[in-house]
C-alpha cells in the first residue's frame, strides 16, 4: 500500500490529534478518520498507476493539479471508475483493518481542475462506489470540501463533511443543512 492513505483524528474525548501518517495506529479515545487521496495520484506514485487511468488532455498529456503536482485519475467512464476504485478500495480496506472509524476521500472536486474533461456526475458516480465499499467495511465516509455537491448526499452515500475553510467561504451553513449538522 502507498502513502496515499494518511490519517487524522477529529475532536473526541476532549482532545485533538494532528494528522499522522496512516501507518500509525488510530488514537485511543478519538474518532479516527483515514485520509485517502482518492481522485488524484501523489507525485511520487504517478508511475505506479496504469497510464490509461491518468486523465489526459486532447493532446495526450496527463492533466495535473498544479497546486499539488498530482495527476488526476480518469474516472470519465464506468469501466475506468471501477478500475480506479479497485485500487482505492484497497487503501480503504487498510484503514478499516487498522480500526479507523471513517475515511476521508480527498479531491472530490478534481473535476473542477480537469479542463472540462470530467463532470460533477463522474465525481458523484465514483464517490458512490467508494461509499458503498466503506460502508460494507463498517466505515463512515466523509465529503471533503466541494460544497456544490453537498446537496447530493442521498446520491453519493456520504455521511458527514470535512470542510477545511467553510467559515472563510461562508459555506458552513450549507454543509450543516446537507449533513444534518454532522
């Protein structure tokens, strides 16, 4: 397994723990959330992915998130979503096996950086696969940011939101409404 799964813990038992690499054990007394980079490849793992699962532009170049230097996964067809999910769910399995309470698949908003090659529908179809797997493994699953998809909770199967800067963007109320204050 790769470094694509890191974890952090949210408030619980009056304590907070900062993010720690996924190889560490979940902290006792805290609600532990396992971070998975589900929609993009870490820069040092790009070569570990089959070339056809990396999104390519019309000239055949890999589409990269410039802020993080991460290649976007090609989730534009049901077959490619299934193949990417097969790899990402291995990370989710690792999180479950370690005893995490939930998983946080990051970069749901990758479609906004795809140069119009992916759609919100592609993202929600893919996250639905991950949600079903996480639930089958007894894990809750979070929506990470992407307030514009919060209203599709019934379609995505997501249980709660992790919104890094909802206060700065005046989005906290939208997340609270969509996720019943979870």
